[in-house]
C-alpha cells in the first residue's frame, strides 16, 4: 500500500480518524527512549503528513520531530528542533521543494534529506540529488519501500526507487536522457516549476508572485518552454502541463 493508505491500514484496531491516530502516535512517541533518529516531515498535504508520521512512529528507532507545509515553516522547524533527517515533498504550499533542498544543503550541510514526491522520477530525481538530497522515493511506492529509502539514506547511501536504474542515472549524469524519460526533463528547474504552476491553472500574475519574478520574466520562461517542448502557444503549455500533473497523480 502507498503512504496515503497507511494511516488507515498501518495499525487497524483503533484508528477511527486522524485525531485518534495522532493520539495513539503521541503515546508511542512518549514510550520511546532518547536514542532514536528524529525526522522532520515537509509536505503541504496534512493527511499525507499524518500517514508518514504513522509509518515512522511505528518504528522503535525512528521518531518525528515535527511537521511543516512550506519552505519557511521547514527552515524554522529545523532551526528549532535540529532533526537528524528531513523528508521533503517537491510541491509545497507557495514554494518549491528543490529550492528548499538547496537551502538546507547550504545552511546545514550535514543534515540528511530525502525527497518524497508523487512527481515523475525521471523529471525530478537527478534534480533533487543535485540540490543536495540523498535519495528520491515516489509516494506511489509501498510503505515498506518508504522505510527502506529512509534507512538506506540514513546509512549513508543514495536511494532511488526501482523505476530509476543505475544505468539511467549514469546516462543522466552524462547529459543524456534514459529511455522512458519525461519530455519535461529538458526543462531547467525554474522552467519546470513554472510549467507545474501553469498546469495548476495559475495566472501569469500568480506565477510571478509565487516565483518572486516579474510577469515579463514569466513570459520569457514560457517562451523557452515552448521552444524546448515543441509547443506553439501558452494554451499548449497548459494542456501538456495539466496532463503531466494528472499522469503523475497530482491532480490540478
């Protein structure tokens, strides 16, 4: 099962709702000793955060130091609680997980990060590794795989799911795209962020505010996107971005 189902299936007996689940998890946390690895969960979906918390709390040697839904909350939580590891979603509330990964790496170079996302691995995995993450796991993977990714990264190794082979990593590192790679892999990080926001139906003014750029710069990025993806109009960008989000499980 994936992490979205974990909150109702990880521990069946007494979970009659999110609040009750949180109550039981809090008891489990209180019973743990101090010799545990503490993780911060950064995701803009409360139910997903609760599911991941449930998954982690069931492990004797793992615990959750806190939760955050955006870039600023994440940095504040890190400064306050100093977790051992941070799980970062790529799509955050009014921010971008790639930028957060970069800032965490620059500010806390010894802090381990793992990207956990629903987005196309071929489009994001290498970007996340370059931004400083030690691994990438898709939310569609089973709960056992999520734990495997966490433990692999904590042991100092790089984790990529079975969908991304070492051969593909080598090809991407050499500037080539592996078979099956998404066309959007050709976009820069900023272009990909704008592409995603366009697929979510954001207007130019909204995109400019979220990305902290001018509307004119938005238009320039759109021009580059059209050229790279062989598109002709802004409507074409929206349609392709919408379908890409939908196929990735991220319904706009």
